[in-house]
C-alpha cells in the first residue's frame, strides 16, 4: 500500500466529495422527510445517490490521475500545487451548490438547475432577494465556506499532495487506475449509453427523484444543455409581439379565444362533439416508420396490417414530421411545441418540469397517464422529462424484467414491439373504467434491426434489415389491435399510430423533404371509417386534433391546428428542422433558413425536386416568426398551463 501512496490525492478527493454529497442528501431527506417517505421505496435515493456521486467524482478525478502518472518527478512541485487548487476548487463548488440546495428545493421543488444559472444574469435583483428572504442561510453558507477556505490553506498539503514514486511503477498502475475511473464514471461496462439524470427516476415524485442526484451534477447538466438550446436569432431578429401575431394567424383560434395574456397562446379548445364520458387516448409512436415503408402511402409493401387498419379510421397521407430524432417526434406529438434549432425540449434543462404536455392537460381532467416503452426510459432523457411533466407511470425494460411474465424477445434496445403491445394491452385492461392516456413507443425499427424469428415472411433474404424490421413492427401493430378489439377499453379509446420520424434522413436538397413524410392513422369512436386527410399537415397538428376527439374542452398553449376543424380553404402548413436548417412550408412553397444567411424559397415538385423561386418576404417573416416564438416560449417559460411554476 505504501507504494500506492502517490494516489492519495485522488482517494481523498473522492472520499471528501462523497462525504459532502452524502451528508447533504441526508440533510435534504430529513428536511423533506414527510413528503419523501410517502414514495414507495424512497430509500432508493441513497444507493442511486451514491452511484451518481461516484460518476461525478470519477469524471473529475481523471485529469489529476493523468498528471500524477505522466508528469516526471522533477515537476512534483507544480503537480502538487495544481492538485491542491484543482481539488479544493471542485470540492468548494460541490459544497457551495449543496449548501444552496435546501432553499432552492423549497422554492422550486427540485434541485438547482438552469434557473440557478439564470440568477447569475441578474446579480443585483437576486442579491437583494437573497438578503431579504434568506439572510440566515447566507450567513451559515458563508461561515461554512469560510471554514473550508481556512482548511484548504492549513491542510491542503496533507490531503492533496502526491509523493515521489518510481516512474515505471506509476505507468504500470495507470491502466488499472484508468479502468476503475472509467468504470466509475460510466457506472457500467455493458450499457451502450452513459448514465444520465433519467437513471435517478424511480418514482412519480419529481422531488424524491432529484434527491438521488447531486446539485453539482444538475447545475452542470443545465450549463451543458445551454449549448444545445441553439440560437434562434441565427436566422434573423424579430420583435416578440410581431412574432406572436404572425404565428397566431396560422392558428384557427379566434383572437377573442385566448385566455391569458401572460401565456400568449393559451386558449380553450372545444371538442368536436361533447361526450358524457371522456374517451381514453393511446398514442402508439413508431420508431422510424417513414412513409416510404408504408404500402398504403405508395411505399414498399411492408405494412399489410397498417394498410388494412387504414380502412377502419382516418388516414393522413400528407403529414410531415418536425425533425429527424425520436425526441423531436416526441416533442411534436406529446407537447405540440414548435421545432427550432434548439435541442428538443425533452433534453433541455428548462423544460424538465412545468412544461406543457398532453399528459399534463389530461391529468388535470382526472386521467391516469403513462409512458410504456420496451427499452430503458432514461434514453435521451425521456424518463426525466416525462416524470416532470404529467406522466404518472413510466413502464420500461426493468418492469418487463420484474413482472415474471415470459416475453418473446429482448434485443439491443430492449423488449420487442410484440412484447410492448402485450404489456400495454394488459396494462390498459387493468385500468377498468378509469380514463387513461398512454404513450407507447416502439423500438424494433432501429439498428441492428432485431426481432423474434418466425413472425414475418422476410422481405429481404438477410434477416437483420430495415425492411424486415418494418414488417415486424407492422406485425406488432396488427397484434396490438387484434388484442385490443377483444377488450372492453377498446370501445372507449381513441388510438393513433404515428411515426416519430423517418429512417436515415438524407438527400441532395438543403432539406430532404421527402424524408420527413410520415404515416398517421386515427381509430376509435367518432372517427369515420375509411376516411383520408390528404391536405398538407404538420406533426404539431396531431395533438390538437386528438384532443378534439376526446369529448371535453381543454385549455392548451398549442399552436397546431385541429385538422378536423380546419377550413378546406386554409392552406396546409408544415415545419421541418434539419440539423441547423429550418424549412417552413405552405402548400408547395417552402422557405429554407440557414444560420447567418438570407432565407431561400423554393417550389416543391413531388417532394424531391426544389425549384428556386423569388423570395416572398412575408412568407419569410412568417417562417422566422415561428422559430423566434419557439425560443421565446422556452426561455420565458410561457409554454404551460395556468398555475404551473
């Protein structure tokens, strides 16, 4: 052990860091104990917390480990000074945000996040507020931090100086040290995805879940997310009031129907028809099922089940998704939010709580709300976003594994679509007469295209292909409705089968518009069988259209259109975000905006040919208005229901 004494700074850094975060978690637990203990298995916050703390500390320890190992002994003085400064800097920051956490949690019901960073922009106002409201906390915090600084000067050498060691021996030890730090930082050697905040989600209580994190992580994650929020001014500038007015003219809500000046698009959406008992709603979101794979839409003959079902409901033949990632599709279908160069709101820090979703609206009407997924819900931060925005129950791979049932197939991305629909059907049956909303999300249409054998007649000779995966996904759609039609809930449920996006999006045009074409099919009571909606429509029009079927009014900030109420004379519109390029399409005209360049306009021929035409300045301003509005709504926290923090 004496030979390993040169690693003492790393061991001490991790140990002290764990002491700070663990004591803070215990303190927060006792402060909020009355609420936390109401959560089943509330004690999970401690093992989850230990895991998340180790991830953070192992990441931070890697640079010191490299310097200790590779800098020669003659640089020992420099190395030791660096280690003391580095170690105390990060321990100081970790301690500071943990000390700030109790009051922040009391105010916002979550650990410090982007709001915490936003405070730094307004130091004058914030300092005044803190001095008036949190003077005792400020005094205690400064006393503790002062003691830490004193300790740093007095004991820094003892705890964070490395010692002389044989250079060859250090090189021999480093692979093992690097492996341990890598293992600690990823917290797994088998997972294809690094651990994130969603791994702390185990309950429907957002506060309890965040206690399993540490505040340095949540603040760092918020800071990291800022770079993904994009710059909506990259396409140009526009006054907020003008942008709002231009977006509103594309809505079908009258000017007197808006209900709250502080939430500019909040309005009451009336149902298509009034029902004594509201209908359930099930969204079956299909991974990567582009129109090119759907036979009824002129694509490959891979979807006989979907094609057959299309005769039983309303088929959308001219619908376009908003982006190229699942989180963008989720954003459109579940929240109705406008696409922009920002990352999807599913992953952004400021929308992890209090952001409008269908689940939020339906929960307020007494619905049970759920997300059902065969994979791990922490992927792409889905669990964290859903948990904080109205979804009461999150069912994912771990629930499949723990329920004791035998399932058909578990692949790289989780349980198969066939297993998903079996699980979902059982889940819906158990709801009885309670109204429910559920988002089902498939996994099979994703590389490496795995599915159980013997279910389909392969389209390609090689089994693991996108075409065969599409056929299997279609098989599972058929199986779901075959089971659902035998159950009581079926007669009282509105269903939609819709893609999140297409497969690999590519093309020679600035925006490959044909690759944004997706299928959607609505079935259920009140949906006229064998009907087709052939006008141009956007994915953001789907959630308002679905609400129209449910039989009761809803207050919503969504800017999309209820397509069943759309006058045939009104031009169709779709919005597509392709990396940092935005396409705003009205009928066969599309304005394409690129960062820091003038917008271009094209006439669309058959989705694949774009013919340059003279720019319509008003149409270009409308395009810009939608992007500017998306950024403003997000940044100003104005995409929500009344009473939401």
